[in-house]
């Protein structure tokens, strides 16, 4: 969700979130790897990614846990 205050102040940017995806596809650890420069956007990206489900890596028939870099783009378009 785009934070309302960020919309109001025309804040835009790209956040990169580092996620530890467990073997079941859950986001066990979620940290900020690169900031957008706006705390509201950074927090919105972290909150969103914490709720996501992922398809874990596989080696043969075995699901594996691992780190994933997730870019989240906040961009306002139009009036």
C-alpha cells in the first residue's frame, strides 16, 4: 500500500528488501537492504514483503531456504 502521506508529498523511490525465505515459502527475516530515502516508503515495503509468500528454491525434490533480494518500486503516475 502506498502511504497516504507519501502520496501527499510526492515521495517516490525504490526500496530493496533482503528476505530469508524458508523452505515453506515464508518470509522469516525481512531487512532493509537499500532505502528509498523516505522512511514511510521503506516501512511500507518491509510490511508488504513480510506478508508475502514465496516459491522456495529447490534442489531436486527438496525445498531450500535462502536469501532473496526484492526490489519494491514506489512511483506516482498521473494526476
